[in-house]
């Protein structure tokens, strides 16, 4: 069996002794042959093309030439001391320049012998130079093999120990020669490969390292990415189906006094149709006898808080407790205040639990939860700590936590013998592919309507060299009774970053606006100070709030009509959209002003343009996805169900994610328990991939 072969420790590979094995283990976490096999190159360079020296120009990327050194010359003094090798291929000349390793080059490179040079051309004193080129003996065997050369990521420590990309290349080529052809057992069923026209695992792994053409590399990547994503989807979907099939939920059959009396006496506005529909969808879930796991997506300002509160009242009507978790203390405080205000004199006990709630107050909350007197708990992550015990928790609402994945949700199950219903709420910008992975096991409801009377926020872009205009605008709004947010990227002045900061702005703005009061909030303040400052703004005592992005999500002060974001070039689209969502929450016209430095990169300019052109969270989410660079896998690691994605990129491989999902659900439709012999391979592989993960037995 080749799988046993793949478990061979790396020390058994020719060229790797105990020292190098230890280095590879420490630096890259590689232990067995299999690990090395799955340590893919980060790029390949096409070395099939040889240039003539006479063709080279300084605007070419890496090039390859074949010829001979005619002489070496040491030139310059001190730091400019360099070795220059004069090289010709019979068509022209290039000068190779080394500032380092000069002795090594002199010793190892021979004159009048064929070499292949590989480097990036530049021009110096009117001559073409190659600085520190790769120099390889030009044996034809190498040429024919080296059409696509792999480049492997290495660390500083590895380089110091003489293990660079080239060394790894030797290791992987040795490894692939040690593994007999076509012997790697496939991890996908044969019929699936045939249907999707995919290469076998054996071929894919070999081609991922040593493709002979760029098409082969594409084929290999396609297959390997698909496989990664397929197992994620299979796992997510299987979990969702098992849950639906086997896990009982509390039955919230009634809508009773709490809900009804709130609806008729306390509701300060008419619900939007979208809000009503989503509440109905959730009620249908919660009375079905199955556990609800629902994601409610609604753009900023769409009124998710009210939906949460009314859903919690349904839990109360059925004799259960409910809790809501917010990502920040500020937001938890705000929810507490909102709920208490909305509930007015209704007999509902709502309490707060955050890291700040200590001593007697904490004990009283704990006691109240255990006795069942506390009916609604509002908090931060503190809520899922092990020592928090409820009498009868029936519903958990998770507000705006992009990273609250399956594993964290699973923890909530310990809070009651039957798991509570779960409602996850999020404003859009969350790319669909990410949602499919992170929340792939959830049912989705969408609040696709904003409360009536909202005027779209006007967004403008300003450079930071004309603050008077900005201050005049701010002044005019405050004169009309409105309030203003000003957001900064830093708390304090930084030596390294030339960016604006909250503390300096606080001092400066007091001089600019001596007639107004200003609050300041940032993450380095004591929680109680933060709360007090925030409260001054909420109550209208202060007109301006200077803050870092701690106010990014959720904060709701409807009277605030201006959001100024300083150094807006530093923020991503999703973040800008969230920040902008802090205004436009009341009936008055609101403004968002993006202030940037003068010279902007092309990408930043496009981001700013998108922000000024649209208020639509879905559009912004899509644009965000297009901008995301490779490797930006925010959230997947925490999801607890997504394995490390080595090749696939959720931002870029959307189509493969979809294909993987379709295939996974097709397979589960036909064989829900994956019990057929042909699906054996899938079960084995999932078990293998999850070998280091938490125990899911209480779920499946
Ligand atoms: P988000 O969805 O961003 O969490 P919030 O729940 O904070 O939005 O609601 C934004 C604002 O809209 C709040 O001031 C809230 O009271 C108000 N609101 C919510 N629903 C309605 C509605 N149906 N009609 C009018 N105002 C509403
Ligand atoms: Mg909210």
C-alpha cells in the first residue's frame, strides 16, 4: 500500500539527514513523505524559452540565456565591491554582477563552459546586467526536464542552513522518483473523476510540482483545489443533514403574551415586510421539533436587532431563556440599553454579562441565570464560558460575528441537554463562498428591505489637505442638531506609520470646535471609561465622537448624521461599509466622508470609487471578493470544519466551491449515510482529514 509508503519519515529520503529533517519539521512542519508531497510550490517559472543576449531589454521579467563566461573581474571599493562576469552566447553580451558570495562563484563557475543563466535583466552604464543570476550547468537533460521550474517558500532559518528553493526542488524530485508511478491511492471515487474529467491524485501531485506545461499545472491545481473544497462541503453538508435528521430541538409552539403584548403596545414602529417574513420563518423552524440553525443576513441598518428581540420573546413565551452575543462590549451595552428601553415596563428581566461585569453583580447574574429569573442575557464571548449555567436556555442569538463558526456554535450545545435554537445575524459583506463554508450548515433568511423613510447616505471623497471645508460641513450639521463620528486608524501617534490618530485628533478638534463637546473611544481605554464616553455621545451630551474602529459594528445612534473616516485608504471595503452604516439610521440626510492622503494606489482609488458609487452591501461584497488577494482566508481557520486550505482560495475559486458543493449534495442525496461501498473512500478520507480535530461525536 502506498499510503504506508507516504508515512515514511523524511529522514528516509536520500539527501535528508537528521539535521535537515529537524529543520523541515521546525520551519515548515514537514515530517513524513506525504507532508513534503503536499508542500506545493508557490509559483512556477517557465524555463522552456531561451533568449538571445541580443534580445534582452531592461523591461523583461525573468529570462534565461545559454552561453559562456569569458572573464571575471573584481570592481569597485567598499560596499560597491562586486564581481562582474562577462558572458556571451555569440549574439551579444551580458554582465553578471555579484555583490555577495564572490569567492564561491569564482571557485565554482568555470570559464568557457556552457551555463544557463536565469535572472532579471537591468541596464547599467548602457550594458545589460543580470544581478545575482541563477547559474546552472547546461546539460541537455536538465533543459528538457526544466520546462516549468517550481519555486518553494522557505524561511530565513532554512536559507541560513543552506536549504533554499532549489534544495527543496531536489527533495521533491527525489521523492517523486521514490514513489512508484501510479501508486498513490486516489482519494476521490473513480467515477467522479471520470465525470469531471479530472486527473488522478497520483498525476495531480506529480504535475503540481513538475508540470511539463502550464496547462498541466492548471489541471493539477483544479483537481487538488476541487478535492480540498469537496471534502469541506461534504463535511459541512453531512453535518447539517445529520443535525436535521437526528437532533431534536425545543418546541416553541406558542406565540404568547410576551410577544403579543410587545407587538401591540411597545413596538415603536411598523415592522418592515422583510422583518415580518424573517420572524415567521424562524418561528416555523422553532416549532418544528428540530433545532433551528439560521443565518439572517441583512444589510447595515435593516433592523436586525428588533428581529432578534422579538424572536427571543417567542422563547420566553414558551418558558425558555434566551441570550444574545455581541462582538464588542460597546455593542453588548448598547443592546442591553435598547432592549430595556423597548421592553419598557414589561416584566422581563434582562441582564448583561461581559468581562466588565464583576463581583457581586456577576454573581447575581449567575444566580439569576441558574434560577431562571434572568430571562434575557446580553453579552460578549463571556456568555459561552463553561461556568455560565442556564436554567433552561432555548435560544442563542449571535450578532455580527463573522468568525463564529461551527466549532464555537457547537460549544453552545453544552448549555442545555437539548441544544438551543441558534440565530446568527450578519450584515452582508461576507462573500458567498465564505458563507457557504463557514455557515454552510445554516439555513438562510434575508432582510432585503430597509425601514421606510431612509435617505441613501451621500458618500464623498476628500483629500486631507483641505480640512476647513470638512470642518465647515461638520459645523453645519451640528448646527442642525446632528452628531458626528470621526474615525481614525490609530490610537496614538506612531513612529512607523504616518497615519492620523485618535488622541491627537481629540486635542486638535477641541481647538477647532471650542463650542462643542467631544467624546473619545478606543480599544486601549478602560472599559468603564469607554462606556461612559460612549454614553455621553448616545445621550447627545457630546456632539462629536472620535474613535477607532471599535465602533465599526452595530453601534446605533440614529441622530448621528456624519461619518468621517480618516486615512480611509487604510480600510477594506467591508470595513468602510460597516463604518458608514453607523449613520443613515434616522430620517435625516446622512453623509459619509472618506478622507485620504493625496497619492493613492490604483486599488485604493477603485475601492473609494465603489464606496462613493453605491450603498448596496451586496454589490460591495462582490467587489470586495474581486479585490481579495490570494491567501486571504479570513474566517476559514476558525470555522472548525474547514480544513486548512492549501491551494484553494475561497475568494478566487468560487466556481470550484459551487461545483464541490453540488457534487457533495448529490452524493448525500443518493446515500445520506455514505454507507455504500463505493462511498467508503469518502468516509475514510474524511476521518483521515479530521484526525487532529475535535470530537464531533456529540453531533453526528
Ligand atoms: P442592523 O440591522 O444594522 O443591526 P439595527 O437593528 O441597529 O440595524 O436598526 C437600525 C435602526 O433602525 C435602529 O435605530 C432601529 O430602531 C431602526 N429600525 C429597525 N426596524 C425598523 C422599522 N421597521 N421601522 C423603522 N425603524 C426601524
Ligand atoms: Mg446590528
